[in-house]
C-alpha cells in the first residue's frame, strides 16, 4: 500500500511499542492505552520531524526520562493516582513539546470526557452554546421524570444571590409549586393519553408504555424552571475546552463561573497542558474582554431601544434570504468540475432558464433514498436568517444544532407561555396555568432586584426570542431531522414552518427536501419505539440460547 514506507524495529522495540499500537507493521495504525497528553504531544511532533510516529514514541517519550512515560502510562503502575502525579511531574516536558513544536491547534489532539452533574439548565445551555470541538449529551426531559426528590427536596438550583435576599422564600415556594404541579399532573395526564390513544393489538406493550410516558413528559416539561438540575456529559478536545472555560468565566451567573472553575480542576488532571491558558493572564483577560463588551453593549442597547415596544410576530419569521441564491448555488455546483472562475460560471448560470438550473440541481442531488443522503457543499452557498419566538423547550432542542449561528435574548416571561392543547383537552390546563402565572409574578418581582438571577425561575413553557442563521445544507439536515415523527411537537412545527417559508422564496432549492414530514401525530414516539421493539426481537432471535 505505501511504496515509500518502512518501519524497522528491533524485537525489543516491538515489545515496548506493542501495548500502544493496533499493529506494528503497517502504515495505518491506531494508538491505544496512551493518555491524552502523550497522544497530543506525540502528534504535535509530526509537523517537525521526519521520523515515524512509532520511532518518535520510542526515542522521545519511552526512552526520555523527563517524559515520565512509565509513570504516566499506568500500564506499568496500573494506579490512577500514580498516573495523575506522573502527568503533573512531567508537565514541564509536555508544555515544552507542545509549545515548542506545535501551534494552538495542537490542543485539539487530545480530548477528555467530563461529566457535569446537578447543574441548572442555565449552566447546561451555557456549556452547550459552544459549537466547535465539543459533543454534549444531556439528560432528557422526555425519557426521565424530573420530580424525584433527594433528602425530601426537589432538585433545583438554590441560586445564592436570591437565597441571600428577601426573595428566598418566595423563590422556593414558586419552584416547589412548579414541581408539585408537574408531579401531580403526571398520572392524570398519562391516563388521558392512554384513553385518547388506546393500544392497538399490533403494538407491543413496551413500545406503547414508553411512547405514552414520553408523550406525557413532553406535555409537562413546560412546568420545569430553568433552575431544574440536570446532567450533561461532554466529550471535547483541549482547545475547545480551553475556550469554553474562558467563556464560562465571562458569564453573569455565579453558578456558571463556579462550574468553569470545577471543570478546570478536573481537566487539569487529564489534559493540563491543553487547558492551562484559560487560567493564565491571557485567559483571564480574554474573559474580562468578553464580559466588559457584553455589559457595555447591553447598556447601549437599553439606551437606544429600551423605550420601543416589541411588535407581535408569528413563531417563525424568515427575515433575510438571498434573491441570488439559485444562481449562486448552481454556480457552486458546477465550480469544482471546471477550470473557470466563479464569476464566469455565475455569469453563465445567470443566462440559464429555470428548467436548466433545476436540471443541474437535480443531477447534483441525485436520488435521495433517506435523509442521510445529504446534498453537498454547494448548498452552503446561500443563507437564511430566521427570527423565532417559541417556548424555551423548543429552544433547548434546536439550540443543539452546532452548525448554525444562533443568538438568544434573555429567558423571560415577557412573551407569555404556551400550554399544549392536549392539557386543555384533558381539562388539566388550569393547574398548569396557575403554576406558570405564579412563576411569572415571581420572576418579575425578583427581576427588579436581581435580573440575571431571576432567569432561573422562568419555566420552559414561556416563550423566548432567538435568531438563527443557517445555510441551505444545514436547513436540509435540520428540517428533515426536526420534522420527523418522533420529534417534539413544539419544534416539529418550527421545522415545518421553516420549510414552508424557504419553499415560498426558493422552491427549486428545496424541491429535493423529500424527507420533511408535514403530518401531525397523536403519539410521536410510537413508531420509533415499535422499531426498537423489532430490533430487540431480531437480536434476541439471533442470540444463542443461554442454557
Ligand atoms: C428526537 C430527538 C431526540 C433527542 N434527544 C436528545 C437527548 O435526550 N439528549 C440530548 O442531549 N440530545 C438529544 N437530541 C439532540 C441530538 O443529540 C443532537 O445534538 C441534535 O439533534 C443536533 O443535531 P446534530 O447532532 O445532527 O448536529 P448539528 O449540530 O446540526 O450538525 C449537523 C451535522 O454536522 C455533523 N457534526 C456536527 N458536529 C459534529 C461533531 N462535533 N462531530 C462530528 N460531526 C459533527 C454531523 O453530521 C451532524 O449531523 C435529540 C434529537 C432528536 C432529533
């Protein structure tokens, strides 16, 4: 395979390397059993060395005493505490390798898994706002009821500045009321969901129970306040973590700043050299820079716009699109297949008829058999800006699309709330409204003294405004994924409406969006649960008998 490739290792060298490589004799191989800092430093040498990676590992790490290789790798010690100490002892060595031979991107060569438990939704959203290099997963409000108590207390964040103020008892009373209402409504609503969508004989018990439970929790999630504690698991590279730590330090919320400090402590044990600058003068100054600019801009915005009343709008508003989109996208489709300039191709495409352009688009997109057959980069040539006004629950879901540019306004009660129509049909809406109205009064009351902290009270049912800018390629992904049957109705409606509004201005560009689902479903999760059931059955059939 690799004509000009060779690896000559002695038997002894092979013995030393063997625990850390997926093979010793081929030009493509994986690294195993090595701590992140070693892998990162090892790769960083690639750009300044003619040696193979195996040779670098041998000569510059395994045989270099200052690399503390034996201690760090733990293969020899098998003791986690020893490994952490060894990483710290060898920090100077790794810093020298990383700074001396690499650039900023070297910190992308090592990663860490970090679990953040018992954090509020304010903090969870602050983490998930990072887009590049971080992959989060969060406890679901659909599959997990959020009313379990610990030591007799609901799990919500007792915000310190509120708890130290005269608002503390009102804060707790409001949040208790929200969680009590959530708890009290689960059983009656589940009974109503079951009575409205009885199990059909072909549906399995497990699939039906899961789907009805998910539907019930979906309908009630609007009662959960932003203070609700959740768990977020994160995998990310060092560079992404370093930037995240700087951003967390710049937020107005004490909890989020403290979370950043805790994360730094843990990351310092796993990838210290990669996240170090978050706490140096450079990191601290960057955080101050972000914070100061944000505060000043907020004051300016208040001064300029504070007296203007917001007009009412629909949930989804396409505020900007490119009238030249079709020409640009078609030109981008042809571009890699010619040696002409982009300007020449655009001029040519401008002279084509709509039918001719559609033929080019259809050839490029081809036969899409599923939503995973995605159009290519030419579809990134045009953008759409949407202004959205929807419940916080929907924001939490759509916020997770990292390829978009998204910016939100504060969590507030100013735009009213959305109570699902099903609660009205089940005649349970009054209790929900009462808890939501009480939460609004409390938010306004606390907000007069502590505007940032008051956001913890706001329940997910309240509407908020956010702006998203996305290209056509991501629009295909988001609309098809988020309109799919198993999605939550509040974001399905947004995805469907985005599709309709883009269709109205660029019909030829969305003509291949075949997997947008414009139907309504009574039990969104049912089909997905039934598919899981079929898979489980197939797996059981394929397994040999256990006795
Ligand atoms: C029905 C449903 C239920 C869900 N339930 C949960 C839940 O319980 N908990 C939860 O945390 N999330 C949940 N999600 C959110 C989900 O995990 C995704 O984060 C979210 O849908 C964003 O879409 P995306 O990951 O496809 O990526 P986007 O951010 O929209 O990116 C578009 C595409 O770019 C690529 N891409 C983007 N970032 C990366 C990356 N870092 N590495 C590799 N490829 C990347 C992928 O191909 C991706 O599909 C749910 C989503 C749906 C639709």
